């Protein structure tokens, strides 16, 4: 799951990170310096872990 937001405040970014999102700052549209893209990471992505098969 991923989404983007025009809000790039520090409080917002920290809250998303605490919820397990990976944060990317992208160049914004004209009149907006940057936008935020957040992607929800899975357990395996968060801990770089693979279950044995």
C-alpha cells in the first residue's frame, strides 16, 4: 500500500515511520517544493527476514 501527501512536516513523517511506512520525498508540483510518498512495509521488509521454506 502506498500513498502520497503534500504534507512533509516532521511530526507527520515520524508518525508514519512509527506505523511502519517507508518515506520518500519527491519533487513537488509547481508552487510546492516537495511532496511525501509513503509505502507500507511488510514484516519481512521491515526486519529483512525471510521464512525458511
